[in-house]
């Protein structure tokens, strides 16, 4: 049985909570913006190499393409996990920290399962890195999603631990909000890259 403990220790800082919350929010939004630029660069590379296709190296004749179905499943599971995290944010905004813990645990379990699905999808590719630019770009997109999911799991574990320590309340839950922003972005990024891979030829 999981117990949420109360935590009232002085954090040691003397800045107003609003100032700290604003700075944290801006930091996460800048991180998402930077990562969006990275994802955008990957998608641009996908379409650029697909259009360029010098010497037929995009997809050599003897190379099979990967099904987009596993990628859409990964995207859907990421979306479900983000929904649970958002529900947890709504719960703490209403002052229900125990419900936040429940939703955060479910969201964390789902995103861990999603990482397993993404790695399985990557390992099932019917090609290797030496099979043309299509294959290399597919591995890059899948690898980026593995990184996103891994970072989300790391953040999720941190949030769950802080919830159990009683660090959050109705009036102080900025970190939960920021992590939820990131969680939603990961699902959106997965959808963007998966949609791009539908334009194979």
C-alpha cells in the first residue's frame, strides 16, 4: 500500500513561490521548444532525403519498409499515458494529492510499457542501418522516441517519489504541471514523427 507522507520542511529558498513557478514553467517550455526544433529537423531530414533519393539510395530494391502500425500503437499508448498524467494534474489542482499519486503511478507504468513497445518495434525493423537512407532515418526517428520515453520515465519516477514525500499540494504543484507539459509533448512528438513515416515513397 502506497502512502503519501506530509512534508513541511523549509525548502531553504526565499523567493516568492510565483517567481519560482514562473521560472520553472519557462524552463520547461524552452526545453520543449528546443526539442520541437530537434524533432522538426528530423522530420525535415526525412522528407529531404526521400525527395533527393540520389542513386536510388532512399529505399534500395531489396529492402522492405517497416509497417507504421507499431509506431501508431506506441503513439497511442503515449497519448493514454499523457491523459493519465493530465488527470493527475487536475486532481492536485482540486487538492486531491492521493488521486494525483494514483494517476501518476498509472501514467508511469503505461509509459514504461510504451518504452518496451518502442524498443520492440525498433528491433523488428526488416532492415539494418546499412540498408539505405530510409533505414537510417527510421532508426533515427525511433531512437529519438526511445530517448523521449526514457527521459519521461526518469521524470515520472521523480514526480512519484516527490508525491510520496508530500511535496505537492493544491497551492504548490508547479513541478507536476511542468512534467505534464513535457508528457503531453512526448505524445505529440511521437504522433508527428509517426505521421511523417507514412510518406515513405
